């Protein structure tokens, strides 16, 4: 492997070592507590000694879980599997490194009912494809730009996956390893000495329903052709802010990806992902094409 390839791989691995903090997990999972009864939970992305494991251990009986399995990843091999029965943890070694797509971990995935974890952001596309292949319930965290990936957008469009309940803007703090460089704005060390970095654009992704997902957007703007330009390369008007969606517009509209934070499947139909929209010859950021139902 060339030196630059090795360096790029090392950088990518570091960027994948973001560990979700307890408050971020609790803020999201509290919306689904009535949906865990009788389920076996798998946390399969280096979660054996992290906050997902602690969350479910503390609430195992309250949620009436039927099982909890967490895996530990080791890049040099010797991953581990941690199983909890509501009383004690049992630990055993894996023959492989504990990666979510290894045969051992795929067998664990096949046996579970729901996956709750923080997959490596750079591997989110592969991770979701695996969940869909095995028809699993899931609550996972990643970057919102993933909704435009070619294997993920159809799931959003067909209402087989959607954004979670708790994160709709801003950034969130993620714990990072001791050797992670704290060079960016928002990095730091908390009162307990834990290193963290703040990450923008994160969202929860799930196929578990919750009431707020069906709350319609309040629409107050009126359509004015002077205020809503049309795309050069697609027959739709551009709406650069969700709050400016014109009411009762009878046609297709292009909206930012962040529209999904407020999307109600009873109010709008998602039609298309326009990767390279142009207005008066100028390319703008990608848009979702929608229309009123």
C-alpha cells in the first residue's frame, strides 16, 4: 500500500471513531420506549463498552427486552461479543475483528430483532443496506447527506426509512479516543476528562414510527412567480427554505434536504432527488423534488 493510501485510511478510521454520548442517545430513544417490549437488541458497532450498552443495561427490565448483545471491534482481530440477560454480562471472543459485516456479526444480526448503534459514518451506506437485506428494525445515527445516497434515497422516498425524532438542526458532541487530535472548532475535554468533538449535520435514521412524524408543516406563504425561480434542467420551482413552501401549489417543488426534518408523509409526496439543479445557468445545492398530496 502506498504511503498516501495508508495515511488516507488512517484518517478515515479516525473519523469513524465518534462515539455517541449518553444524552444524545436518551433524547432519541425515549420516543420509542413502548416499541421495545419482547425485542432482542443488537449494538454491533464497537458498542461493548460504550453508551448504547449502558443505556440498555440500565433499562433492560423497564423496556422488557428479551436480549441484549453488543460487539467490540478490534482492527487487529480479537473482537468480542458481550451478552446481557438482565442480570449479568457474559463475554466471549470472536475469531474475527468484530466488524459489522463479518460472518460472525452477520449471524448476530440475523438473530436479533432491532439494531441500535452508531455505525461508522463512512460506511453508513453499506450498513443500511445490510439492515434492509435482513429486514431489521433499526435506530442509528449518521450524517443527513446519506439520504441522497443511491441506495438510501429510495428508502426515504418510499417511506421505508425516515429521520428520527430528536435532532433537526445544529451539532452534537461525540466522544473520541485519547489520541484523536482536537484541532477543530468545538473540540474539547469535558469535566470528567473525556475528549469530544462537535459534529454538524447528524441525524437519527429509523424505521420505527413516532407521532410527530405525521404532524403537517404549517404553510403560510403565497406563490409568486417572481419569488420562486424555476430550474433550468427540471420542471419545478425552487424553494430554498422550507418555511417558504407556497400553500396549495399545484406542481412540483424543489426543497433542501433538511425538508426531511419536518416531512409528513400525509402532506407531501417525495418524487425525485435532483443532484445538480441549475437556475439561470448557476448550479445550486442538491434538492429533493416534492409535491402536495
